[in-house]
């Protein structure tokens, strides 16, 4: 990638900052659908088109909501987004489904640029202004992305006011946290602004021998070169030294076993010298540039470079029951065969840049155009190596009835491997948001992508078309049709050794959006159908190779919104019904429910704040989450000993209640939160029969914060 032309374009814009002395032409401020907070600007659509005019469901979780709920994980932040549920990535990393499809990889964006890491990651929330979820196909703007949607993390940026927001926290499992969010103008004219977020967290976890230690630093510097020219530098450093836990075998969790239900803190990993290690260091630096030329023309450019180092060792996963036998469908065996991962090392280097020009113009009559043309480029290179774990399940074992956590782990260099991969993507996209008066809007998108992954080359055109019509001043009907594409993994080859064509997807949705910035009620209702094609299946004639005969279909309804009937009360909700099934497959029968997708997913939140008297500003909130029955990842297996393979194991439904109370004491905001108040046993997701994720039991957290 040649950066000189881009740098030259920035130089041209800097030199032309005096072209327009008028105030920049802006579209109206965006109203966040599904939030009763103050209006926030959504960046994921890449344009300033108001969300109520955007013919697609987009949800926003603000930093205020994250703080009020007392949460620290991305998965918890996404609970209040309709259509999102947990998926499985080792049970430990951030992972989720959107509209029935796994979006754990290639769906996370930071400030509009993708973040790539094959090994997985848990993203820090402390440095985020908001979390945005684009539901349905997003390839018309972002290129290679999952059909279900994407998640865009928005960094905190400098502001004109000066403040220091400091906080400390403690909680269950010896949790200790300290954080600072400091912002200041560096010049009297506010031409240079600076902000930095710093966090330190150390905690054990509910599983024995597990814990985390994190250092996070996110500096930002804004240079307001003129009224129409702005440049913001964004840095991000995240260092994690973790002792992760591992998912469990289904027997003793969601399936019956003679040894009974496993303790909630049961560990597969060793203690002592062979304690699991998972270290990750992420460094990112970039900028966001904006030049307003006046007359409705604006240029934007985002660029970021990232470098990630990952190391793990002695990470143990159960993979077999060596003495397996059944009596009346109950597992009798208790000797688990183990896989040992590591020492494993991986290095990722990523570069991404997105350039776009906006042009707002009016034509004859009452027709308006908000045009956007863009070009983006991303490049990723990774190399990895494992010195020799051990995937012979008889070499390392664990007796569930008498676990010996001091037994040394046996590594074997015969299992050593190494590899590398490189990918590049160039995308050219165009959008026209056409207004026909004040009620009717047509949005047309098209994008062409060239993707090279090692020796594999893919090309795709991803269109999108939608219409929004205002049936009332603050209510808009919309319909959207769009397509997605996702290249296959490089190791997925046909019998002739050729790469498989990319997955393609189609999204069709119709919905109704309510609410604007002046009203206390906002909501969105969406009905959708997604079809995923070219899904790689094992070749029936050549099991070591693949064919693209698989098809999947997801259809459902989403209800999401918020209501503040009075100053003291605020309610929010998110419900989805999703029927996500296999529609064609070489292995599984049609109609099988896709992995980790509950048909019914309900989230409710109620908040009350005392308005007057000695307890004024005392705040309570209660939230509930319900997930109906789900399947584990699909893998044919006879899990009850009846001689018949089943496509998946069933995960039982569950319901959780969390509570938060907060009160200001002498200038300090004091907050107490309790998760899983009723201490329910639950299993939110599962990879397959040996990868069942336990849900965390009841826990508490006490946080103190103050703004100076």
C-alpha cells in the first residue's frame, strides 16, 4: 500500500482549510434508536444520515449505559441489543451471534476499521464512547463481513471542557480496579485538546486457578487546525496477563453423569508450575482526519496500524472420556482425556485506512442527495507457531472423582506446527441517500471488493437498497435488501486443491422506527430473513475436502426500545424471536437449529432515581435476561449411548436477574452491583460435547468514582 498519495491528500486539505469561511454544512444530528439518553451520533453508517432515515436496524450502547449497569465485558454490554446472543470461542473470549449467525471473527471494528486477531481477544470498555451494532448485511459499506452484522467500537475523543474522572472498584474473586479518564484543552483557544484513559484491573475468577490482569492506556489528541479542519490522533495499548479457564464436558453440566453435577468452580487446568498462561499485548496507533470544503462537500480519512503479540501455554481442554459407558442414558465414565495447547505464539500486524468524500446537494424541485464515495484498504499479516502441545488424549488425563492438579503436563514435540498468512482487501463503495421532500427517502449502496488471502483471490460486488417513509413526524417505515460476502478460510479446499468460492448472503428486512431527540419514547421493530449460501460442507466422497453445498436460513422479529415516562423512571427492553436453521446440508438434516441461537431472547431493564429529599439521586435498577433452549455447535455424536448420532446437544433455557444501586456520598458516586442475584446455574453457550461454557455464579462489585 502506497501511503504517499494519502499523505499528499491530507496535505492538500490542510493547505485548503481557508477555502470556506462559512459554517460547515451538516445533516441533522443523529438520534439513537433504542436509547432514551441524549442523542448520540452513530459512526457505523459512515455518514451523517439520521438513523431514523437509515433503512437498517442499528443499535447503540452508550458509555453512560455501560457505567450505569456496572459492566466490564462486551458480551454483557450487548445483552440489551435485540438479535444478539452468545456464541462460543473457547468459552473465554468475546463472542456472539447476530441474527442467528456466528459473528465472533471479522465482525469487530474499532472506529470504523477492522481489528484482526485469529487467537481471540476480550475488548476493554473503559476507553469507549459507545458500542454500535449494525444488524444484517454490512458488506455494502465494510466489505468482507459476516451476514448477521458487525460491532463497531467507538473510542473516547478529546472534548473542549477539562475534567478528571477517577474511579476505583473491588468485588468478588479478589477484584481490584483503578481507572482515570482525564481531559484538558492544551491551548486557550481550544485548538489542541488532549484526553487519556488509563485502567488497571486484577482479579481471580469463579473457576479455580483462573484470573486476569490488565493494563490499558488509550491517549487521544485533537488538533483543530481551523473551523473546518480537524485531526485526531488515537492510541491504544492493552496488556493482558491472564490465567483463563476452560469449558467443560457436557456430562455433569447439561447431560447426566454418574458422578453428579460438577461444582461451579471445577477446573480442567492445572495449578502450580503448569498453571495456564495466556498473555496478549496489543498496540494500536492511528488518526481520524476531517476537512470541510463548504458547499456540502466534506472529506474524511481514518487510518490505524496495529501490532499484537499473543502467547499461551498449558491451556488444557477436555476432549474425551476414556472410560465412557452408559447405563440408561447416564454417563458412567469419569476419566477425562485432555488436550494441551501450547507453548503457542502468534504475531499479528494490521494496517487499515478508509477514505470517503461526502457531498450534499439539492436538485430541482424538492429532491436532495447526500452522496458518499469511498475507498478503503486493509492489510493483515500473521505468523504463529506451537512448540508442541499434546493432542493425544491418553497422555494427559483428569479423574473427575479425584482430580490431581499437581500432576505435570506432558508435552510432545511431535505436535509442533507453525504457519503464516497474509491478506489484503481493497474496496470501492458509493452511497446515495435521496430525499423526496420531507417524508420519503431512498438509500442506494454498491461496493466492489478485491480480496487476496495468501494465494486465494476473491472478487465481489455487494449491493444494498432501502426505502424509508415517514408515516408520522417521528415514525418511519423502512424496507431494506442487501447482500454480503465472506471469503472461505484458506485451508478449506475442494478435492482438486482449489479454494472454495466465498460465502454469499442476502438480508431482507422491513421495520418501523419511532422517536426523535425531543421525545421520551424511542423504539424499533424489525422483521427479517437472512439466507446464507456457499456454506462449506465436508465432501461426502472425500471427507478431508469440502464442497459448497450448504445453505442456512434465519428469519425472525426484533423489538427494541426505551421509555422515560417521567424524570424518575426509565425502562428499556430488547426481544428477539429467531428461527435459524439449516436449509441444505450434506451432513445434517434440514430444519436443524443453528448453534447457540435461542428462539426467544428477552432483556428488560427498569431504573428508578429519587428526585428530591435527603435521598435525592439515589438510583436503583433491575435487569433481567431470558434465553430459551439452544443447540450446541453442530457435530454428529451419540451423546446418550442409544446407538444413534444426534446433531447437537441441547442447552437448557435460563433466566438471570442483575441489580444495581448507586448514591453520591460527599462528591463520590458509590455504586454496588450484583450479577446473577438468584445464583442460577446456567450454560450460555457450547462449542460441542466437550466445550460447554459455565455461566458465572452470583457476584458483587463495589465502585467509587468522582469527577474533578
